[in-house]
C-alpha cells in the first residue's frame, strides 16, 4: 500500500510548529473534529509507527505532515528538584523503558512502556504518540478496498457503526499501553497552541468517544508530560492481554500503582485500557483499598469493579466476554503482585 502524496514540514522549535499548524490546518479554530481527515489538512508525526501504517491504509490523507522530530526541546526525561519529573512528548518509549530514574520512582510507567509493540517500534515510537494514539477497530484499521467493501463506518467516510448498528456513536477502542500507567500516576500534560500553553490532567484529555477521542484541537500539540512527586515511589504493575507475546496492541490492559504502610494499603490506583474508547482510572478503587489489608477477596472485589467499568465490544480479535473477564483476572493479579 503506497503512501498518499503530502508535503513534509520540519519545524525546529515548538513556536515554529504552532505557526505551521495555524497556517496549514483547514479548520484550525476550536470546534473542528481532530479525528476526521476531511476536516484536517495537516497531521502531526512523531515516531510515525502508528500514523504511517494508517496513511498507507488511506485512513488519513493530509496535504501536509508536520514532523516534530527536529524539535530538541520536546525530547528528554528531566527530574526536578522537588522529586517530580517532566518528560518531553518526543521521548521514545525505549528511553522511558530504560530510564533508571523512572524505573526507580515511577515503575508502573517503565513496565507499561516495555510492553508496547516490539523493541524496533519502541526505538521509534514516542510517549506523545502513545498518548495521542488513534482508537482502533476491526472495521476501521483496514485497507481502503476492505472498508469500501463494507460500506465504510461512522469513524471514517460512513454513517453507520458495524459494531453497534443501532447507535450513532463510534466505539473504537483506545489501545495505548502507557496512558493507564500515567493515569495511575496522576499525570498532567502540557498542550501548546496559538494562545500559549495549557496544562490539563491526563484523565480529562480523553472524551470517551471513539471518533473524536481526545481534546486536542488541530492547531495544538502535546509538548510535555508531568509526573508529580506525590506519585513517586509507588509499586507499579502492568498486565496486558495480547494474542502474541510481542508486537501486538493490548486487547485488555490493567495498571496498578500502590503505596503500602505497616502492612496495609496506604493508597492505590487502578486504570484499565483497550476495553473502552478511552483509558480509564477506576472510580472507587482507592476508597475500596485504602487502609485495608489486601487479600484475595478484596483483590477480587476490585477486579469485579474493573470488569463492570470495562465495556468491550466486537472491535478486536478476541470476544468482548473474554476481554472483560481478563480485566477482572488481571486486576486481581496486578493488585496482589503490587502488594507482595
Ligand atoms: C505492529 C505494531 C504494533 C503496535 N503495538 C502497540 C502496542 O502494543 N501498544 C501500544 O500502545 N501501541 C502499539 N503500537 C502503536 C505505536 O507504535 C505506539 O502507540 C507508539 O507509541 C506511537 O508513537 P509514535 O511516536 O510512533 O506516534 P505517531 O505514529 O507519530 O503518531 C500517532 C498519533 O499521535 C499524534 N501525535 C504524535 N505525537 C503528537 C504530539 N506530540 N502532539 C499531538 N499529536 C501527536 C499523531 O498525529 C498521530 O495521530 C503498535 C504499532 C504497530 C505498527
Ligand atoms: S466502532 Fe463502529 S464506527 Fe467505530 S470504527 Fe468500529 S465500526 Fe466504525
């Protein structure tokens, strides 16, 4: 499958990138739909490990591609004096996986990063690209000919959903591995745009809609990720379901970050991925776990909560029932592993 024709733009600074986005995005103003290619004449590329295959499948045919890789200020892991850390959005997943500092203080992130795709893809793929990853579906991540044969769908070029035919919403699933870990760490992200930068909690970044899945406007880019000092030194565990032991996207994923004190759980956060159109921090998990002695029964109860929060549909190769069940099992196992 060949790539569509496009003009490559190579800014050297964030300011230049913002100028390019303003100049070349057809609907640069707020309100445009970031996910629909007919509205977007420019696409951002970081590592390109997800964007390039999607462009080959003609999911995106932008006139301009904005290559961020020349922007040095967007790269690197910078521990701060107060114990927090700032990570440039262009930092590769390999650099995150191998960072001694992150491994020691934010281990749920390094564990999740190490499960993404394969070493070759982690050498190219960035944390920013992982956070902004397009949602996935069996009916969408296909060639143009394949999609045309099925009459297209709401997410791209059509007006019905093959997964939930009665509705008008797209249920394509968010399939990034690091965002659930970042949610457990209460990460914030910096978004740069024409009117300056804004900082938002990662948990407010995703919409829960498979079509317009995040709150980034076409004239904005993600520049940095911040992990607070208050989230440092939690025990971290990430568990992921996939068909093969390497390369595959998650079909269900659970991240746990836990702090213990005197044999009890002092604080714990649980987040799930690959079973909803957004990665989700489990509401109520902290309340169920804090101050308790974690045993099988409690881990099972939180597993039930996670399974109730997961809403997998027939968007991927394994059945929704199996994926939901694995969310329950992985949550229980991850909690027990973090406690021991
Ligand atoms: C075979 C294969 C297996 C894979 N397996 C996994 C897996 O197991 N787990 C997983 O999580 N991912 C997987 N991926 C997807 C991908 O490799 C990773 O998600 C990677 O982190 C994407 O980062 P990137 O820099 O390559 O993103 P790109 O492909 O460059 O971009 C991805 C999206 O993010 C946008 N974007 C990128 N950076 C920014 C930014 N700074 N600001 C605004 N928008 C931005 C792009 O416009 C694009 O929409 C797989 C991909 C392949 C091809
Ligand atoms: S969930 Fe429905 S609308 Fe969304 S990509 Fe799949 S088939 Fe298309």
